[in-house]
């Protein structure tokens, strides 16, 4: 599957590049606003300042990096995400509705193998939506995860999620067991 | 009642179930951390089914797009807020509830 280059912003952020990034983000956010409000022109009284402020904050907090993604990996991830979300919802429902809440929670530490950037953001963002895991801390090399059931195969599930996120961005992960 | 309306009503049943189950979990789970699971998982799936049901009743493609956008934004916000609350709890030294006796 060929990987597409989506954001071609250069690393050495010259002022023109920064401006381009700001305008690009503002256009995308304006389209989102348009999607919400449709043809209601007066909504832009709120929308325009909101879009400009969001674009400015976004460009400051997250300077552009080069990133690629693979459409096949993204589709597979979407299907996996929907399935796991349903399992996660069902898991919570089952535990909540059982006569005694069926829990043996705890905190675990999971070493990160994905590179910093969009891949790691996607990983940390989805861990909390999948069955039995919620991110409660992010360090440069590991995340802290609260699990509902310590006996579950959480570690294997997180590895699986990592592999699938890596496939979305066309990343090759370092070998298993690299970090202690 | 058209077939689509019927299908839409049918999808609202699991939506309702997951919202109720999520609320029960919120009330019954023992500590802050496990309650975060109730909010991020059951409610998201409930909203997913509700959004699907409403998409079937949408007047046009723009409404379908709008509903999908709402779902995506709620997922992102839910996951982010879950992390921020959990992180602050860890920072304040809140110990997670553990099962004492079997």
C-alpha cells in the first residue's frame, strides 16, 4: 500500500511556513464550523473568532511535522476501533450490572514503542476508549494505564493496538522486549 | 413507519442500554479511576448507536456529516478529559481502589 504524504510542512519553520500552517489549519477548522452550522451566516460572529483562536493555539502547541499514513492501515484501524469500542462498552455494562461489581483494578506501566508525534497521539487517545484500559499518565517513554481487571491480557491488547496504530502511519516498530 | 424509521428505532435500543449501563457503572464503581472507564466506554458506544440511528433519519448528506463530526469530537473530548482527570488524580496521590478480600 503506497503511503501518502499529507502534511508537507518543513521542519525548519521559517515564518512563511508558519504562516502557511496557520492558514491551512484555519481553513480546515472553518470547514468544520461550516459543517456544523450550514448556511447560517450569522453564526460566523462566534465562528470566526473561534476558528482563528483555535488555529493560532493549534499552530503554537503543535508545530507541523512530516507524517505519512496508509489508507489501508487506516481502514483496518477504523474497523478494529469500532469492534473494540463495542467490546469496551459491553465490558463496562457487564461489570456494572453484575450483582457485585466485578472488578480487580490496578495501575500498570506500559513502555511506549511508537515514535512521538501523531502516532503516539492516536495511541494515547484510543487506549482509553478500548476495553478495560484508561490512560492516567504520559511520560516520554511510557504511559501509566488504569485497568479494570488486572487478570486480563492487557499487555497483549496494548501491543496489538500499538501494531495497528503503527500500520496506520506506515511505521515499523522496534522489536518486542526492546525496553525493559 | 418506513423500514428506515424502524431500523432507526431499533438502533436506539442498544443506545439506551449502553447509556443506562454507563450510568449504573458511574454510580456503582468503587473509585474515580474505575468511574472514568464508565464514562469513556459505555457512553461512547451509546452515543455511537444514537448517532447511527439519527443518521438514518437525516434529511441530507450534510446532516450525516454533521452527526459523524459530533461523534468524532465527543470521542476525542471524552478521551482527553478522561486522561486529564486521571492524571490529576495520580498527581494528588489518589490510590486506586483494590479488591481486599476475594
